C-alpha cells in the first residue's frame, strides 16, 4: 500500500484529502507545516503532497528534504508562473485548488508510477529496523535513518557507542544495504589481536619477513578487496598500524610486511569504538589525520538505558532465542522481572541483558522467570570501585560476590603495578588469561590502557 504524507495547514482540506486517498487504498499521514512534516521523516514516504503556502517555510522546502520521495505541490494561488517555478525547483507536478477529485487521483497515480522504486531501493528507504536489529525508539530511528542514507554512499563510517550496544550489527546492516553486499564483509576486533601480530594480520607478510613467517600470508585488508572491512575497537590499534591504515584510505594501497611491492585494494572501511578518538588524538595515542579520514560519516549508538521503550521488546526477542537454545520453550518473564529489567541501568548494554536472560532460562523453575533468576543486584549497576566493608550479613550469594571482588582487586593491583614495564601480551600471560580477556576486564574495571613506546616492544 503506497504511503503518502499530506502537508496542509487547513485542517478541513487536510481531512477531506485524507478521506479521499484512504478510500482509494492509500496509507496516509498528516502534517500542518514543513517543520511538522520533517518530524515524520518524509523520505520514508512514497509521495508527499504539500500546500505551497504554509506557516513558516513554504512547501517547496520539502522538495529537497523529502528526496528521493517525489513532492506534489498544490496551491490556491494558481498561475503559470508559480507552476513553472515550482517545477523548476524539482516538484514532480502541480495541482491548483480547488482540485477535481478525479484529476487529483490521476495525478497521484501518475506520480507514484513514474517514481516507483525498484525492490532494493524500496527496502533501503524503509525506516524499519535492519535485519537483526530490534527497537523503534526515537534514538534508534535516527540510527536506522543514518544507516539507510549512509549505506549506498561508498564512504568511511565511524560507529561510536558503549561496549555491548551492537556496533557490529550496524556495520553488517550498512554492508547489506550497500553496493558491496555481494562482496565479503571482514570483521576484525583490534583489541583481540596481540600488538606484535596486528600488522601482519591486517596487511599480510611475505615468507621470511620475521621469525616464524614460514609462508606468505594474505592480510585481512586484502581479503576484503571489493567488499567491506569492519575494524572494531579501532582505538586500540597501535600507531604503526594506524600509519599503514591511513595509506590504505588515502591511496588505496597496501604493502605486505617484508615486501617492496604495493598492491591496490578497493575496500570500504567501517570503524567502531567506545573511546573518544578526538581526545586520544590530542594525547598522541591516535593519529589526528587518521581520525579525520575515519570520521566522514558518524553513527552514534545510544546505550540501552536510554532506550526505555525498547528494553522489554529486546528482552522478549533474546528470551525466545535463549529458550530455543536450552529447549525450554514457553518460559515467560514474571511481572516483577519485567519491571526490574525495565528499571536496571544495564552498564553492559544488550550483551549484559542477553547474559541475564540466559541465566534466567537456566535457573528458572516452572514457567516464569523471577528477578532472583536474573541475578540483577543493585551493586552490579556500578562496576567500580569495588564495594568494601559495609556489606550485609554473609549469605552464599554475598560470599561469592566477595570472592569475585577480591579477584578483581588482585587483577586491578597487578595491572596498575606492572603495565608500565610489560606489554599487553606479557600482562595477559602473567595473569593466565587471553589478551582479549585482559582488554575486556580493563573496560569493566575502568583501567585505562597505557600505550608503550614502540622502541620498547622490539
């Protein structure tokens, strides 16, 4: 059913036109001014019918704002001059008031037929969430519209948001809606690869380029040739690798480690971070020229605590998936559990919500998941600093918490004491964990990473 937006300040005319169009199976929305029309996001409609004379801006202001949706202008100030001027500005057609119903319907049908999008663009113009993304709050509508507008434009995109907000889902949505959808999407977490290997992983190396390089290897940038490269947590990329990446963006060229030859690559880069790259560039931890190259289009993802209208919808979808995985179909959240989920601040965002629901599915007895099954305690809303002595009387649960906090105290003390003398890889080895786990605990405990000079990592 075609969607039409009517922009008319006279309510009687607006209502009459709406009834006429709805009788002929059109889906109609209304606005009384250009400003009100912009709140409806006119780009998602198949046609905009606007009066020329409106309070504030004239209806012709919508011609550009609604593009690529066609705009049909109507006015009681009918004259050849105004008709020509309106068409020159890009209006699809012009109708004089009072209009003949049959004539108007014919003009509307013609405008829709001449500007009917092909199936792919129609999907791109939709304001509904991209595949795998859930929620329709105002903040996410802004994200969806930015994805839709950004995806066809072959430019670099910087996605910013807290950990667990779904930055990779945004990258996948951009890739699927882009002209590169049939080419590969290569996803890389820069924090999960040791500093000594990151350049080799991204740009490749020749046989014998360094100790252990027993064969030539193609880098992930080259593997994404013709497609999209998604670099998550790009703020963790070492400075040397940043310089190489800048070369890729500026010249479209890569050079493998140990090679003297350059190779051309055609890659669209999407980067993501939870850190302030502008601040990092001022402190010298991130190249300012690379930041400017990355920040062509920016998409800011809201944290889950700012998506109150979406939290329960997301929880229901994640719960359904957890029930399928554990073969416990039919489980529901109790009223108290839904209230706690809605009110909890979710510092870990969607990832933390998913873990809580997984826990609830496993622990629930009967057909309802209760707050105790989710394990959402007030203390977990603030991860740092750890709570000290003013604790309630010991229970099995608080004993477990105290043990966890003592381990976190040890981790925090060890990292702060040795991070100036050890690399991230050495710290992880001493702690008996992976480098990715080290990075994740840093984020959870709020311990900033100290960049070591490259001369010391030889």
